[in-house]
């Protein structure tokens, strides 16, 4: 077990876990809060990576983060526009946006399937000398993700944030309270898109390259992280749920790291991801069934004990 989770493996899993936690946080807002299945996540992730890579090549790695987030806002706005103004179902809207983003991403990358930024400074290399050669990537990722999580927790406690939460619970009630659900959905999806794109930008700077298929399966990864976190930490408060997102993302990356260390072929990682998602989704139901069977057996035992006493 020690060889499976050596220090370099743990650090790498934590680095990726924190970066991908931003996608899980975006899905937390769109899926758990707004109750919207946002299938544009894959394309939006690649969009953030592509936009960020181009800005990094121009010599502005920090500005690349904000440029990627702005691109994500645009993606989220188109997603919301299709739903709120054109009456397109959320799943279909996500498929449409994701399909269109493929061409947009190619255009941003200069109609090339790969974009390298190895010769450019990144946000990680800027802090390498300051933080040391071992943990500088992890520290930078933690700072950015914790700042995003703190901003999310604060925002969801504001009046607009509470309106967004109420929209996901009951849009009819929100409409009766003179709040425009179309506006709250738009704001929520724009924030979700910005977080997804920010994660894509960080991944691009982390690995110093961008690929057109980089975001493939990102919905599965984020969903697995979200469900694992909610299963382990619970849903008692916003702070616990946000913390669960980070924990779930890191645990997911640990599971993938162990799978790689066990020499599972890279072609099988999608299957591993699907199994992790299935187990995470089914675990609350299985847990309730186990508790029910225990209560049932306890009741039967108590009934037999009562009969013996008579």
C-alpha cells in the first residue's frame, strides 16, 4: 500500500484533486442547487483551457485566469439563454452548447487540435522560486480553490444567492415572490461556467498544453467527486457541502492514482470512472437498505424474544 501511495503520488493526486474540485463546485451550483443538468461542462472546460493557453502564450499567466473565466461566463450565458428565452430543455441545451463549443475551441486554438505552452511562464512557474520545487503547484492550487470556495459560500448567503437556491427548490414559489427565475438561472449558470473554465485554464497551465479532447468525460469526473463528497460529508450546511466537494474530488483522484499504480490500462480509466460514479450514486440507497434490514432483523429478534418470554 505504501508503494501505491508514495509521496509524489499523494502530492500529484492532491494537485489534480484541488484543480478538478472547481468543476465539481460548478456542478454543485448547477446540478445540486439549481437542479439543472449542465452537459456543456466538457466543452466549457476545454474552452477555459484554450483561452487561457492563448493568453499565457502572450505572456500573461495571471490574466489568463480571468480571461478563461470570462469565456466560461459567455458559455454559461448561452446555456441559460437557450433555456430561459428559447424554451430548450436543460439537457438538450447542454448538448447544443457542448457541440458548438467544439468548433469554437478549435478556432481559439488556431484550428489545431493541440496547443503547447512549454516555452511560456505559467501561474505555477511564477511562484516556483518563492514556494520551492516540491509543493509550489499544490500550494498555488489550494490558494485559488479555497478562494473560489470562500467566494461561493459567501455568495450563496447573499440575497441573490438565496434566490438562486430557492429557484432550484421551487421556481414557481420564486416567481410568486416577484423574483425572476430566468435571471437567477442565468446568474447561476454563468458562475458555474466561469468555475469550469477556470479549472480548465489551471489544468492547461499545470500540464503546459491544451488538447481539443481535454474536457471529454469531465461531467463524469465532476459528478463522481460531487456525489462522493455529499455521501461522506453530508448536506447539513453550505460549508459542509462545499468542503465535501473538495474532499470528494481529492478522493476521486486518489482512486484514479491507485488504478494507474495497479497498471490498469489507460484505455480502461473511463470504465473505472463509471464504476466509481455508480458506486457513489448507489451508496446512499445501499446504506439505507442495510439500515432497514438491520432494523427488520432487530424487530424479528425482539418478536422472538417476546414469544419466548410468554
